[in-house]
């Protein structure tokens, strides 16, 4: 166990020296296997990890969903989602904020990235909120929190990574995120309602849209609906795998961008380069995390931790709750993907040993990642908005996100207390 603890300490030390996390995990993992097993096993293990990761068929779902999200963003489907949501609820107090959350949920169903969702909505929704007189803290809080729906409502990049690391069925993970994602969206709208009721000046109501215009706006989102039905419906119905669904989704999104005359050769090149860059980053992190996880598994730490928790005499649910507290705290000081990749090798064996469903635990992981994405001081969504909205100070963004952090923590407790919220839909899959 001492070797693993030293390994974790070295990773944090290298991170403080601003060594990229992938290099830190890879070097420590390789060095740890070298010292505990020898140079030849370390070289063989590392080569095997690199080869298997690069040629794994299941991993091809990652670049395909990333490509799908980039094509969707270029096709302008996010704007139609926002317009449709605003047409129905924009006239109520806080209507623009409610519409932004609804649009984030819809965009998340065809994107899979929290940062991409928040960044896209900042371009689509913020100009309208600023024009109508919305306060900067509420506007940015809504966009930051709404953006996190992109990783809970499937497809989700985090779910894919979790599923690959833990060998959990990705299709079932996607199904498990639907109800929690919709409940989270409803709870965020509840926060908007409370904030605007206490201080109406935060969000004045917009203009009422006529019913003919509402139906017209609703008809404009048929492309989004079709993609969701084809991709997620096909996966849930057992017609094709998650990887095949991602391929259909990427191709469909490309056709929509092409049909809307948004796809030029320059744009296509930009989309492919951006997708390749993001994929390379994720694969490098996955390879490094696997190398480090192999080192941890060579030590006695996983078994020692299980025995220690058993001797504590805590109930299994209390153990899960303690893990979630650790995750929420880590999310305030660590980048979220880093947090997941570092901790899953430690916590997942304990979860399975306690008899919990890995699909349910995966949903909990996504929820703590959502919380971390909007938790000051290092929430990624907050800094994305700060870079895209230079007229809004980081302090205002921090202030606007706290009510949404609080309600997500409550949602996390609800998912722990009622596992069927996550497990009911997966239980219906073939």
C-alpha cells in the first residue's frame, strides 16, 4: 500500500510543478511497475496498454460522439432549440433562463460535452439575456449549470470513459442518465424560479409568443429530435451498439450541417482538426491512467482499502456517501476528468465488493463531475464562460453558480437514496 500512496503523492507533486497530468500518471505508473516488477514487465505492460487502447473497437465511440457534437454545433441546431424553448416559456419571469436550461438539455442529448454545451449556449442565449436586462450572476450561473447537462443526458463522454475503464455496458449507462438528467434540469429551473421570486429584478419577463409562432419554432427542432431518436432509440432498442449509434449520429449531424449550407471545406477541416485534438487528449489521458491503474493493482492498496472499510463497520450506503463527499471536495480543487481517472481504480473495486450496481455508481460519478464543473475555484465551465464573456467578472460568475451547486448536491443525495431513479430504464433494455 505504501508504494501506491507514494505514487499518488508523486503525481500531485508533479502536477504542482505544472507537469501535464497524462505525463505525470504515465511516468509514475511506468516507474512504479519498474520498481515493483522489473524493467521488462514495465515495458511489456506499457506497450500492451498503448496497443490495446489504440486498437480497441469500443473506444472508437469517443471520437465519433465528439465529431457528432462538433457537427451539431456547426449546423446551428442549438439556436433552434433555444428559440423553441423561449417561444413556449420566454414570457414568464425568468423565461429566458428556463429556456436556456431546456435548450442545454436538448443540446446535451446530441452533444455529450459539458464544456461544448456551456460554450455554445453562451453564444446563443447570453446576448438575449443581456438585452432583456438579466443580471450577470444569474445569466452565467444558468449557462454554467445548464451546460453540465451535456454529460448527464446521453450521449456522454464521461459515461463512455467510465464504461470503458470499468467494463460497464455503455448503452445501460446512457439509459441510466435519462431520468437523473431530466430531474436535474427541472431542479435547475426550480432554482431560477426561487431566485427570480426573491429578486424579480434579476430576470424580467420577455414577450409572449403567439401559438402559431410556437408551433413554427417547435417544428424547427425536427433535426434534433430525429438525431436523438435514431441514435439513442437505436441503442436502447438493441438495434445497434453505442459505437454504431455514434457513427450514425456523426453522419446524420454532418448531413444536417451540409443541408443547411454550414459546411464548407474550411469548416470541415476545422471540425476534423478540433475533433482529432480533443480525441488525442482523451486517449493520452486514458493510456496514462491505465498505466497508473496497473501499477496500483500490482500493489496491495485495493485489498487493503477494502479490509480497512470492512473493519470500520460502516453500512455500505455510508461508504458510498463518504466517497461522494470526497468527490465533491476534490471537485473544488481538481479538474474533473483527472479526478475520475485517478480515483476510479481505488473506489470501483470497493463499490463492486459491496455489491452495488456499477451502472448506478457511474451515474453518481457523472453527478459529482457536474458539481465539480461549476464549483469555484477551478470549475471548468466557469472559466470557459469567463473567457467567452470578457465583460463579466469571474467573481460574478462564482456568485451566480452557488445556488445551482447546492441543488446539484441535493440531487446527488436523492440519487444515492433512490437508486431506481438511475436503474429503472436500464432494467428495461434487452
